[in-house]
C-alpha cells in the first residue's frame, strides 16, 4: 500500500485525522461518505499537480497529444528561470463542427496556474470526461500568463493583471481614484514603512474592509508599478488569447469558458463568479446548475470580503466582444487558500519586490516563496478537494452546454 506523508498546518484543525493501516490522510466533511477505495483513488488526484511551470507544461502537452488534440503554441520572447521556453499553449480537440465548446483557461494569474493546469490535466486524463464531452469542441488554454506562472508573479512581464486588461481601450474607462490616493501606501519605498501601514489601517477603519479591498483589487491604469495594474493597451497575453479563441471556435454557436483561479475564499472551497446581471438569462441558467456557490459581480448589494468588487477587465466579462456572434457562458472558479490578509499581504510584498527590492536577495526569495505558498497550498488534502470540486464543476458545465 502506498504510504502518504502529509504536512499539517494550523488550517487543518477542522479536519479529523484517520489512521488506517499504513494509510494516513485528512478529509473534510464533504468526503466523509466516500468509500475507502474512492478515497485512495482520490488521493491519487494530488499527483495531477506539478512543481514547476515546465513540468506542468510538459505533462499538459503529453496528455493533450495522447488524446489526439492539436497543439498550437505561442512562444513568449522571455525565458523561464531555468532558461526554459515560455508559451501560451492551445490544445484543441473534439469535433470541429460541434455546435458547442468547452474552454478551460489556466494561469491567468501566474502562480494560480498550478491549479488550473492540474484541472486541465485531470480533464485530459479522465476517460469519464473524455466521454462526457465527446460531442463538444474542446479548447484548453495552458498558461494564459506564462511569465507569471514560471517566475511566480500574479502579473505579466509588463506587470499587467490580465483580469483587468480585457476592456475596450477605445471606450472611456472608469478609473480608481481610491487606489490612486492609496498607491504610495500600497507600494512604499521601504517594505515595512510604519507611516504607509498607518495610512492603510486608517482607510480600512474609516471605510470598512470591503471598501478597502475594493480600492486595492478593483484595478487601476495610472501606476504601472502598482498593484492590480490593468494597463492602457492590450497585453501580449490578451492579444494571443483573443486571436486563439476566434481561430479555434469559428464554427461553434455556444461556448462555455472556465477561468481557474486560487486565493479567494476558505481553504479548498470553490467560489464561482460570473458577471451577468439578474435579468440576463444566463444568470438563471448558471444559478440553476451551480446554486448558491455561483455569484455575480453584477449583484453589488451582496458584496462582501469574499467578493468585494467587480473588477474592470476580467476575461469572463469580455467573452461577448471576443466572440460577438456566439452565445457565451463564462465564469471564474476561485479555489480558496488562506485568509485575505495573508493573500493580499503576499501580493503587496511581491509588488514591492519588483518595484524597489532585489529579486536575487534572500528577502526576494522569501517573498516569492510566500507568494507561492498562499496561492498554491502544496498539500494532498487541498489538491484532492480541488479536483473533487473541479469534477463537480465539469459535470455541471456539461449540463449547461447540453442545455
Ligand atoms: Zn486569480
């Protein structure tokens, strides 16, 4: 019998530990009804997750090849930390004349790519899903932001947050004066500047945690070295993505796109978000299938710390102009990792590192390690929960497409 060794940290206190012969593992309430065989099988799903961008890419390309998918790679003119090639890879399969298509995107935010890549690999290597989606066109986009995936950075090589970049730059954009006022405090010259911390704490106290998060996360186009920067022109990744989706989804009438993320919500719990208002028929289609786990950024009165803002420029809100002649469904899945202060704190530190720090220093390496830790819990229980939830989302997505 395989022996699994698990590290345990403070977040696991809610999960009971079972010892069974040589097999020791942790499980949540949702898994309590699984048979032992199923749990052992599920444990293996942790192996879908890779340790580096290049390992994830290689496994993705091998699996896509094994499925007979065609591969179309757009190579970035920057290499990875080990000199490896960085690319956005499109794996395209299923009948070219299918009326419907499933698109799964990984790595919109670099280190979240480990999770999206694992879900894509799970999809490709699962006979059940190959069968379930046999009549649909499939487009899997690996590493939307290959630079950030390989180098552990939310943003692109140009510090662009891709989920703030999918806008029509010919139209007036809304701006974020709250961010502008706080930029110097979000990105101080000295990493632990007490004055900067006080400014942020005062703002949070005066306006509340949701408004504070909205100011920070909403996106901004005024500070190229700042947080959640959306830029004033399309990023390389946006151009490659738009061209790829238009090219590989020419003949489909209905397209469902899932953009996989991590870092929002409780540990291992999925958070699904779309942007349709309540009077859009897609709102009720998605909510019928996914229930209360699916929320809309258009329902602003329900905003809270798990959904504090409707960011300007996520890809899931852009599908109607990317593919204007089609019926599209698009949503984000966020798999929760650690509390918001840890996640946002790691992003602030990483942003400071790129603005004022030294990537090669011990401090720089520690900041990168912390960013990876909060976005990618490398524990078998978390990975197992994620794949279980991804399976569930894929089953429900098939129902949406079969409509
Ligand atoms: Zn993300």
